C-alpha cells in the first residue's frame, strides 16, 4: 500500500515536464506552412539567378534551352567570364558606377532629409499641397520624365557627362516620403526639450532628428545604392561616350559586341550583380537592424 502511494506522485512528476514540453499540433502546422511559403518566395527570386549562373558556366556543346531544363553545367567552365571581362572595359564601367554612387547616394540622403524635415515638423502654408504633389509625382513612370529631364540637362550643358547622370538623381520622392514619415514619428517632446536647452531649428534637425532616424537614413542609402547601380535607362539617354558608361549600360553593350551570346551575357550580368551580393553579405546584420528600426520608427 505504501509502495503504491509513493509511486503515484513519482509517475506524475515524470509526466508533468512532458506535458509542458508538448507543442500544439496547430502551431507546428502553421510554422511548417510559413517555412514552405518563405521557401517558395525565396525560390522565385533565387531560381532566375541560378539559371543565369548555370548558363554562364555551361560549355559550348551543352544546350542552353534543353527540355527538360538542365541546370548543372557539365563540366562548369569560366571561359564566358574571361571573355566578358576582356571584351568590354569592365573595370572602367565598375569604376564609373562606384563614382556615381559616391556622388549621388550621400547627396541624396542629405537633400532628401532637408526636404522631408520641413514637411514633417514645420507649419507653413501649402505644406500639405506640396506633400501630396510629391506623392503624385512618385506614381509617374520614368518614361514620362525623360523628355523634361533631358531638356533641363541639355540647357545646363551637362549632356554626356557625369553631371547629367547625377543631377536628376540627387532627389528622389520615395526617399522624401520615407524620411517624412520617420520625422513625423519622432516624439514632439524631444524637439521641445532641445529648444528649451537653447537649440535652434538647425541644431534640432542635426543633433536630435538625424540621430533618431538613423535606421531610416540607412534604408534610404541602401535603396539609393541599388538604384544607382542598376540604373540603365537614364544613362542610356544622356550618355554617348562609352568611357562614361555605368556597369548596367556596359553589360547591355555586350549584346552589341558579341551578338546574341547567352553565355557571354549571363557572365557579364553575374559579374555586375556580384558587388551588390558582396555588399549585402558584408552589411547583412546592419541592413536587417536598420530595416527593423525603420519599421519601428
């Protein structure tokens, strides 16, 4: 009898942790479904790049358009990458793109912040009208703006120069909108406290607003980097000197030199994408933290 009484609590004690560790079946199913959905979304973005890389690595005797698709090069060769690097002036085009990034991205962040701050924190007549006008301009396609931009750049004598590429990209409506929302979300008490301490409006902007909205500034810089690196249409319109081509335009130039050589085009595209991939890998943690901070702001 005593043994029976003693063993029951022990059995109950042994089964209690197992009951606590049990995970509801519905939660497991939802998690699996979420992972499958994320994997499917990831495949949509990564499969085209893998196809491109496979095309660049395939030897000449392997069919690019095989049915069913054959993504494994047999054997992988790097001849297309060597030909792409030597056929056009890839180092020059990469240098041009990096130079445009240095000239455009910091200026875009600063000018967009200076434009967004009055729209968010200053009261003046026509502020709402200006903001909605900017939002309306954001929905205009790039093709609509090509002729007015070209006429302005031509009147300034900046056609076929770095200045002609830089000037229209110094201010982007998306960056203004993003920073305006970030400045609006900053508590008013922070700015009031700075003014009580003797700060003027410029000091409030520089010492209070910019540090608080640093994650959003980082997001604007990241998007600016990607947009400048991938910009194709406007440099194609405003530049005629091949020595000034950015990398996106230089890769398209491969088609005119090598004809319809899919391996050559694939190799050139992969080379042009590699700096963005390296940029993301190096700054992955900072990018994710900045994105989370921007969402919270």
